[in-house]
């Protein structure tokens, strides 16, 4: 399996099982997510499996709490949390409270790519993209939540106008309107925040996470990351332990397990292909690694 063949979860699968959603041609959907969907005793799933997104997903949390992993980094979310999940983010919800409720907007990559910023704004748009990608979770004040909620509702109402001759274009305009309002909110927030100065250890932690996201599938040893950061493996593990409570080996293993879960859910990928994609020496070595961390074999996980 080539790395370009990694399974991507599109909008249609993202809204499977959602109780309330309005969708336009599998390109755009506005939905409500409730916590009871994820509790087995109420007919829901025990937890969400990790997935690599092929859609832009915006989530406004109205009530309840949850913990999610975005590119292996944990985030605690609650009322007012606003998540911006970009295409190719690896996402997993590890805990969702029963009273959780959020609004979710899913935009397929095809529909999202149809909008192009004016040339004079390309550079600033890319900067904002990178800022959001590195900081996917923000907190909105009540007034800001009301603005976001209004934009979500406007998109939802628009999807219901089935008699509209130019519905696709109308939805694209409404989507741009939402982006403008969100950009205004976050621009104000950036203006309110003092200039952030990272310590040297915080910089190294951030650089390690970036390297891990790019290379964890083929680089499984601490030495690689330490050499790229021009520090010793011992010092890297010390920094990570101080900054996150997890050792370097634990970060690498957790990232590999998440990638393995994503790949094992691809219907046409064999366990051998998953082992190859993650650069294990053979299927047996991968199987032992997976069972050590998950308690079950790759095949048992796939069947589950």
C-alpha cells in the first residue's frame, strides 16, 4: 500500500449515525452531535475509532464535555469550544459525556477546494491556515457563539431550499459568509492576545510534534527525532516528559497505534500491507507490537 493510498474518511461517513443532519449532494452537511450516540447502553458506539479526514469539519460545542485527539495531541473541550479540523487531520474522540451536544459542519474537500482566495490574500490565507492547523481548538465567548450559531443555522436553512435553481452557488456564498465571520472572530482574538514567546523546551516540543506527524509511519526510534532536533535522545525524552508527561517512546508508539487503527479499517488493505505502510520489518513484528499495546491482534481489531 502506497502512502498516497491511506484511507481518508469523507463527509458521508462522518455523518453516519447522526440523528439530525441536512445535507447537500454529499458535499456539505450541517448536523447535531449528541453524546448518547456514543454510549453503548443507549444504543450508541463505545467510542469513535481514529480517522484521517478528507473533509473540513467545524464543531461548535453547546454543552457537555469530551476529549479528542487531533494529530495525537489531546484536547479537552466543553461549552464554547470551537474545533477546526482540516483535511488529513488524524482525529479520535476518546471520551464523550452523555449530555454532550454540538453543531457540526462538514464540507467535502471537493466543495471546499472550489473556493479560492483572491491572489492578494493567498499568503495571509496560508499563514492563517497554518495557525489554525497548529491550534485546532479555540474557545468562544457567548456573543461569538451566537454569531457562529447563526451562520450554521443559515447554512442549514439554505440546504433545505430544494427549489433553489442555484443552490450550490448559494451554499458556497453562505459558506464564504461563515468563513468571514469566523475570521473576524479569530482576528479579534489574536489582537487581544499578547505575543506568545515559547521557551526553548516548548519550541523543541512543538518541533517534535511536527516531525512526529510527518515521519511516525517510517521512523520508529527516538534517535531519528533527536538528531533532527540536534539534541540527545535522553534530553528529548526529558523535555517530552516535562511538557506532556509522556516519554518520547510513548509518543511514537501512540502515534503508530493510531495510524495502524486508521489503516486497519480500510476494507481492501491486508494486515501485511498495513505492516508495510508503517515500515515494520514483517507482519509478525507488527502483530506483536499491536497486540502489546491493544491487547488484541490486528485481525481481531479489524473484525471488532
